[in-house]
C-alpha cells in the first residue's frame, strides 16, 4: 500500500450535526439565510467544490446551472431523503436533528434554478414532524417557496434520481430509462433538480459562512465534511461527521472503537467495496479508488475477525437481488443468479467454475439496467472476490479461514 | 451513432441480436449484450443500415440510436 499519511487531512468534526434542536435554536445560531440571487448561489456552490452526498458525488454547481438554464422559470427542485440503503441512517438523522438546514438549502436551490415548485421526498416517518416545522417557518416568513412533502416507499431503489421523479409524477418509485435525463424533463415534464438532503444542508451553511470556510475541511480535491453511518463490530453504531480524507481509524474511534479486531470494512454501502481495516487509510475517493470503493453516501460496515466476508457479502447480495425493481431483464435474472452463486460459495457448496461464474455474472450485468443497481451489486461482489481471495480458495476446498481463526 | 437499449422496455425478443449479430449477442436469458462490452456501443458506419432496421423492428420499441 502507498504511504497515505501525508494525504490525510480530514478530521472528525461537527458542522452539520452541531447545534440544538428547534427553529429558534437554528435561527439563534445561524440566523436567516442571506439574500442571494441565482448566480451568487451557483457561484458559491462552484467555489466551494460541493459535491452531491447521495452517493454519486456529482458537482452541485453543474447540476444547478444545467437545471437553471433548461428550466427557464419552470424548474422543479426536490430534496431527496429517501435513503433506501439499510446500512445508512445519516439522512434520517439529519432530518430529525437539523431539518432547518435541509429546508434552507432547498430554498437556495429553488432560488438558484428559479423553480416553480419544491418538494421534500423522504420516508413517511420523517415527514410528520416536518409538517409542523414548515408551518412555523411559513409564519416566520423564512420560505419564499412553499414545500410539498412526498412519502418515499421503503425500498432500496426508491431514492434513485429517476425513481424519485417517477414517484412525484404519481407512478411507482422505480428508476426510468436515462435517454432523457431528469434535468431535461422530470417532474411534470419540467427540468428537475434532485439533490440529497445532506447536500442541501451543506449549501445552507456555505451560504452563511462562505466557500472558504467549507474548503477548510476535507482535502484539496474533496473539500468539506460528510456524514458517515457506521455499523457492524463497533461499540456505538451511528452517524458521525468528518472531513473527507479522515483516517478510517478515527472514524471507527468516533463510534466508540471496534468491539473486536476487524478484518475488513465495507465502504460506500451495499453498492460499495471492501477495504482492509487499516486505521491509516484515508476515507476519500482518491485513496479508496484502488480498492474499487468510494466514500459514496458515507456508509461503513465493520467486519470483525472471525466473521466470513463471503458470507456477509452473500447476505447483502441476496438482499440486493430481492430489491430488484423488476423492470430490466439482465437485473431481474442476473442478480438472483449472482446472489445464488455467491451463496453457494459462501456456504462451501463447491462446484467446477463456481468462483469464475460469480465474476462472469458480475461483469455480465454491469451497465445493463436503467439504473446502477446491477452495477453496484456487481461492484460489491467483485470487491469481495478480491478482498477475501484467500477465503474464496479455502471455500472451494470446503474450508473457511475466517471462522477457523486462521487469519 | 450509438445503440441505446431501454432496459425497462426490452423483453429479450431477440430481433436485434439477429439483425445485428456483428454487434450484439444474447446473454444467458436472451437479452442483448454488446460484443464490445460497452453500455452504449458505437455503430460502425457499414452497420448503420442494419442498426436502423433493428431499431425499427424492435417489437418493444426498446432499441434506439443516440447521437452521443
């Protein structure tokens, strides 16, 4: 592994998650949003280098300017808090503890795109408290654009951009073909901006404290903080905030440390990749790329020594196969077959070509769906085959190194 | 020009893999897969006619030609 010590500058710190509950506390701490016009908002998004926190990491200012241009006054903006990933809890935490930052951010993107409508899309349980808050904000004269709440179904793909648009158009929350992008024609046929709720909350802070302040966290290439949801073999599973580039060990320490020795960590969630449990490994796009992983939406799962990585991956692959939306042939057929193949490998039911078959199926489904569900599932499987290579060989011989304590 | 499959519409009827066998093969379940492994494979100029025919004859209207 390359030396990473010089690259890591991110630290655990609270920006989004700091502060007391409630609108009064929010206003006392941060004040009202400054009045900014569209080009100022897009400019500060560009200067800050803010990227989407839903997983894809696309530059926010580019999406904003594309929708502003295509919309010409008819655009629709959506705050996306669907968070279908079971191992992720950061959007739920943010909506529960700092919803005003999200709602401020939604007003900013509405102004930047000169939108005609704004929606907040999140699980039903998250919406009830927001109704009263939106009323309090209306009374306080905070929101120029009224916000409609839309319940997100509890499904893995329900937060995918085109699935969000489909749900708002009154159809099922399933992904659509990407030949026409939602930034061109989305909700009601209008150019539509879908932005993760954490992204919007960052924008609300940038509007108050400036791009330079935002850039003071994270790395030069990947500025700012991100919310991480950490689970698995850690003492206090939950949500923490840190600058990009934070060493993996500091993130684990922030949730009370590992409960036992760790052998690997899944980063980027169920569509992510396995990385070694190296405390010095920076959690950044650049440092994780060699492992085929990325911070994604900040989901980390710590795998203890003694647990079988192939077994855990097979469990997740089985879940992902169950979460297929049922529209695209290669995904409908390929994911269950891939999951079953991995399950055979995990359960040490060897047959000729089993490992090669899992890899072939992963490559076969990649890029062949309306959304990235097959690609993400394939990425997870391929990463497990690499990270647990020694156990792949052992399993084909009826052994399991992890559970036998060989490591 | 590139080929684009709308996977939400494709039913794996196999018309395109027959008309464009230079570019497409069937996967394990009869759905088209590009021989070059690309998501949207580029159509070589000599195959443009066959590609247009495949697009026109797709019973599910799932196959498209796109510029990018």
